[in-house]
């Protein structure tokens, strides 16, 4: 796998050069100060600055508390302890410490955030107040529907604060229903004087020790960061440069029923894949069969995978500021991030064909298997041992320019412009993701035990066969994929504040935003699941035998003696080359260069806002902010779709659409909203606040939902076909938000708060069907030949009679091709629709605004510092509830709120003298993460999960600090299940991660 680990040495060299250049600049600056009469003054200023900058855990928590206390509306945030010292390496990991904020983890790290039960797609992320683009290629497979920002792409060293706006405000860009999250980076003029530091870490991810020997990974990987900030010309000019490079090698193991659970009612007598009913063969093999009123599910497959991952993340930001006068400040900044991920996977899996076999079941009304078995008499089914290689690169760039102008004592104006992009593309010559199926055809009766947290598969082998062996293995099917995503945001904002003589003020602004989003996908799939060649065509040295159970030692039961855990590991690139040689065509084993799906959407928005703020100085001061925001958005969306050119009738009951070259189709939509907000804050005393807020916010639909293309299924019936299309005319989700909060700031760094919130959300997206005639395709059904056959005596329902008549009497006529007679005496050939024949009708599934939902909850916060002891704690608990939950007894497609869960955090710290110690425990209750699995409408429940992290630092000198950090210290595992806990979908083991490092201030 190391061959995919591209340019790390170059990145390290680049980082070293940056640090060397910074050191040269610092040395030159120091020399100038020695020769300058003002040198001592400058040094004094720098020393004075140290007393102003927030430092230490307690200082960070105090600053966060003051942000909450002084804000308009309800805001929570995190402030860096010092420049270059954000509390967590990962921003999402920090955000989960805030009440109401939960995270989704990807590859063992925080990735996307859910706020107050509202999922990642409906939380807006800003960088210094600017709307940020987001890209994703769905793990290398398929086009992406998501607008969610992935925090894993950003390192935290350059971050000075993160603000979470839980209530709406007129000045905030629209798009965040759960919250608007503003990431702030350091500005040199905000930190006058010379500042510089360098950080070095070694990262040891214990999971890298639990990988097959063919997976290369370093036990310790580097993280290097450097920060330089300086001001000159009496504080008029400032420059700040931050750079970081991080490598991480790690692994994870996962047991999965990845293709989902087929669901049935107990009295189902028609589905081919149901359990045997009384009188059917195999009925007597079932123990505690689900009753007629129960529902039950059968697994499609069961698999285990071991995954090795390598990641290289590069971040950098350059900020230039110039303040020609005390009233004007200009800022030019450029931000860059790159996150490269390579992943290799080997697996062991079995496929169930829903045949008879022994099984036992839990009691209903939702029944799940305890033991599930399928009888295979001849032990020649496949033990699948495929593999995957994934390589993708995520790149973010943002160029911004800002001017702040204090026109006079009453009027401030600000202009801000930025052009930002986010792109995800393949980073391998074979595509974004490649999958090689491999198998040994020696599997007999197969049994799965789902009674524990970890599922156990048992495979009966043929007589005389002790286990899988390289001599039995060969490549089967394969899929090589190319996925691409790019989002661009160009935004200009003009805002201002006018202060009246009575200390009230008027905030105002206008903005223009254009978002261009593209998400595309292409693949090469070879369905040779019976094998490519024979096992003799493959060198035995490509494979070696391994034991899957050793990769799941954190799960109880993984060492079960019934676990048929032996499998074959192989070198992906070597096996790919061998399969291409056997197949005689290398193109089968690399992704195509052209996309088969390509969605391109442009959103142009114009907005304006007004907000009046004032304070009524009664016996208890009342602070009021009342505003309104106007948003108008135009959507133009195009999609590459196969263009239908005709319809061919090829067999008695099946007609097929004939497709020509793919082409783009375009649809448009438009919407506008007036979004009011009102914030009230009453100072009951100097230390107690009571807040109330009302605001309306919108969340824009996903990219696939508003795609411009219409696709139709190739296969249709006599009465028509079906298809689907996007709907750019979809309205955004509209949320009416209510908030109440009680806050008591009873100490310098201590407070207690209780808050209630409610969101009434309209326009949730469902689906509807419309009848349409795409491409005006003529069908032979009801045409001239058809009607002639009916006139000859054929019944309208006798398709064989009608086809035979047309093929016999019109062979060689326009649209009719006869190829003879089959074994049943039926005529064979094709009959095509002709001009003058009816136009085929299709039932098109279209996204539509259909649902409304409400959710409410409570947030409890306490932060307490125990005097001057150095000890303190911060704790919060969030309760979220909605009546719109998932009904496990309903087998159809249904609507339910995803991401809804309670959460809690407990942070204990010690900050005194040279020591800083912080232990943080984060917990999230079970939640619904998806309403579909590989079998269609089925719930995915992520089980409750808690994680303990710890950070210890020691200040050796005023300049040098040593640090040790541990992530997931208790080695927690994660599990996802379906309608019943026995219906495991994913069970994942990661492992603890440790970091050792130092930071040096110049």
C-alpha cells in the first residue's frame, strides 16, 4: 500500500523550508531590533502582549463563557488557549464538547456535525464569516447528495476560535437550520508584535499494529506545524503565515451485513425469498418461527474486512493586513488545505441465497435471527475474499479580501469578497476506488450466529479440506470507479452599522452569492462472478493465509471456536495485473475516463438584511435585536443522462428502451423567503440573564434532489415504464425556531445555564410520482401492427399471440425483425415503435416537499472552577425529542428524523503552574443515521457511544511546552443495527491513538 503514499517526503521538505524561511525572517527582525532605538520598547510591547492573549485551559474556558454571555442570541464557542494551541487536533472533536453538538465519525475521526438533532447537511459552515464550499465523492462510489462540510480537512493549529450560532440572526448567511458555525483564524493586527512558534508531534495509532503484514504502515507518523505573525510600521502592517503537515497511518476492522436485511411479514406467502411456510420444504428446521403478525428480516450477506489507511494532510494560510489610518483596515488572505487518503481492504464474506436451512428467532413483534443457516449440499459455493483499494484527494482553497471602514463615530462599513473552492478527485491511476472480487469455491452449509454484539459465521468445508488455500483462489467480478466532486462559492458582501445617539443601532447589508456544484461518477464493472480463468492461472505466491478473528480482539466472542475465520490476503496491485493478464484486457481493471453520471448545478442568491438593536434601561435592562433577512435564489441544474431513441419489444412481457449517446438535460427553479428574527436578553441581575429568541431559517436541498436530469429504466412493461428525476424547483426546508435560556454567571470562570429549544420544520423532502412521456418514445403497444393483431382474433392480454402475428405477417417490414422460433414454438425477434404509434408513458419518481416535523429539547450546562486550586470541570447534557421517529413495524418507505439523539460531555481539568491536564468524556445516545440499507427501506441505528480523551502538557520553560495526548483511551467499538439489535449492519473496531510532542515559542 505504500506505493499510494505519494509525495510525503516532498511535503516534509516543503514544511522544513517554510520553517527555515520563517527562522531567517525572525533572525533578521531580531537584528533590526538590536540596532533600533525602539528595540526595548518593542520588546516591552511583546512582553505586555503576553498578559493580554488568552492562555491556559482556564483562560480558554473563560473566553468561551464570555462569548456566550455577551452575545446576541444563543451562542456557544471554543476559544484557543493560545495561538497555535487549539484544544483538539480535530475541529469536530472540539465541537462535540459543546452542548447540543454531536459528531459523525469517519475513519476514526470526527468528520461532520449534527446540532440539536439537525443533520450535517443543514448546518452551515463559515470561515471568517464566509460561506464555505464542501465536496465529497461518497467514498469513491457514486455521486454525492451532501452539502455537509468535512472538518477532517482542516487542521486546528491556525484556528483562533469556533463560534456556534444556535439562534438565527439577520446578518448570518442562510442555510443553517441546526446552527451556523463560524471558524475564525488568527489576524496579525489583532495580535500586535512578533509571535512565532513551532510544533512537532509523533502520532502512534495502535490500530496500525493490528494490520496484515502486506499492509505497510509506520508505527509513528509526524505532525509538523509552524506559525509566524508580526506587525510593523507602528501597527499599520501585519503578516501572518501558518503551515502544517500531518501524516497518519492507521487501520480499522469491520464486520458487516453490508447488503442489508430483506424484510417480510410473518404471513407472507408470495415473496420468493421469504421463510418457508407450513408445508414448505425446510419449515421443520425453523425454531420459534415469526408469527403471522410479526415482521422479520433475513440477511443478504455477512462479511468481515480489515482496512489499512494512510492520510497526509497539508494546511496553510497567508494573511496580509494594512491599516493606512486608524479608521481603515484591509485584509487579504489565502487559505489552502489538502487531505489525501489511501485505503486498502481485504475481506472474508459469504452470500446468502435465501434457501432453506436451520434457524432460530427472537420473539416478535419485530423478530430477528439468533442462529441463521442455509443448507448447501454440494460444498462448491464461494468463500469470497475480495479486496479494495481507494485513493482520493480533497483540496480546499479560499482567497478573500476585506475592508473595514469606520466612516465616522456613527457609521461603520465593511466590504468582503471571497472566491473559494472544494474539490475531491481520484488520486490513483486506477480510479478513486477499485474492488477485486476473489473467491475459493469450497463453501458448504453456512451458519451465522447473531446472538452477540459480534456476528460469527461458520462454514462447512468439503471432506478432506481443512481450510482455504492459495491453490483454490481466483479473481471473480470487479468494479473500478471514478468519482469527482467540486463546489465553488463566489460571494460579495457589503455590510454596515449606524449608531444612533440613544445607543441603539441599525445593522444592514446586502450580498450576492453564486455556488457552482458538480458531482460526477463513472465505473467499469465486470460481472464475472463465476471466476476469471481458473485457480491455476494465478501464482500461489500472490496470496497468503490469515485469520480474521485476530483483527477483532476488542469484541467479545471474536475468538469463538465456531468462527470460520481463515481467509486469504493478497497484494491488490499484483493481483490486478494478474487478472488483467488472464482476461487479456487491462481496461477491465481500471476506471473509465468518462463519467456516466454528471450533475452540474448553479445556485445564484441575492440577500439583504436589516436589524435594529437597542437597550431599554429599565430597572432590569432589556437588550433587543429585531431583524429581517431577505433571500432570493435561482437554481439551474443540468445532468448527463442516457437519451432514449426508441422502444424495442424483445420478448412476450418485456420491452426495452433503446438508448443513444448520453446528453445533458436542464431544469430550473426559484424561491425567495423573508426571514425574521427577534432576540431578547433581560439582565435580571449583574450575573443572571434570561434570553428569548424567535427566528426563521432555511436549509437547502441536496444536490441529487435538485439535479436537472431525468433517467428512465431500460426495461418497461406493456402498460409503461418508470424512471426518476430531480426537482430544482424544490423549496428549501423552513424552520421556525424558538429558544429560551436561563444563564447564571456566578464566578469569574463559572456559570450555569438551562435552555429550551423548539424547531418546527416544514418542507421536508419525500417523493411523488408523475406521469410523463420523456423523449417522446413511440411504443409498438397500441400501434398499427398491434391493432391488426387484435383484429385477427388475439386477445389484448395474449402477448404471445400478438407478437407471433406481427413477427409472422410483418417480418422485414419497417421496425420488425424476425429471428425464428424458440423451443416453445414462440416467434423470436424484435418489434420497434414507429412514428404514428402511441407515445410511451412513464411513471417518474420526483422529489417533492411533503413533510413537516417538529423537535424540541433541553440543554444543561455547568462550568465550575474550584477557586485557585487549579481544578475545574465543564459538563453539559442535551435532550432532544421528536414525535417523528422511525416505526420498526412499518415495512414501507417512511419519513423520520435522522441524527436525533441525546448527548453529554464531561471535561475535568487541572491548570496551575507548569501543568495542564484535561480529560474529556463524550457520549452520544443511539440515533437513526439512515432510513435505507442495501435492501431498501430499513432503519440504521448507531448504538450509544462514549469516548474518553486526555491531554497533558508541561511547560518546561516560558518558551518550551511538552505535550502528551490520548484519543479513545478505553478502546471503544462502534456498532450499527437494523430493526432489531440482532440485525447487525456494521460492527467496527478502531483503537486508541497517542500523540507525543512539543511546542516552542520564539
